[in-house]
C-alpha cells in the first residue's frame, strides 16, 4: 500500500466541502444541519466522513441517473431546467430541498438513537 492515501475519518469543513465537491455556502445551508459536529478543542469542528458518505449516497439516489446507451451527453428535463414556478413565483427547488432536509434529519436522528455496545 505504498503511496496510497485515504481521506481522514474526521474532516475539517474545507476538507468536507472538497470531499463532496460543494462550496461552503451549499455545505452550510443543506448538508451541515444534518451532520453531527465533532468539537475538537475550543473552536475546532470536524465532520465524520461516514456521514458525508451517507449524504452522498442519498443525494445520488435522489438525483442521479444512468446515461442512455451510447449517449455521453446529459439530457435535462423541462422541469429541472425551470427552477421557479411561473404562477406563484416560488422556487420548486427550495421546497424539494426542505423536504429532503427534513427526511435526512429524521434519518440522522434515528441513527443516533441506536445504541451499540462493544464487548471488551
């Protein structure tokens, strides 16, 4: 395993943003609220890579799609291309994001409630 490096288990915010390929504003608004913050020292905060992986898998399952056979271009539907509801002037994306955040928060809370013991 010479020369191989692996991402750390606990990451600073900049590392977490880089790991998920998102900017800090997106991370703080949509991802950070559902993660466990691990305090290190008086001002340091870390995020668990495994929780970041869970978020990424969930995000992929909701937003990912397979390319059609032989098609290397991404096709965008009219609904995705239009991020605003023309009648009310409200963002469809925002309501989808809120529903996702509520679902993800419930998922994280349910994981925290599960207590496991390690036999010595």
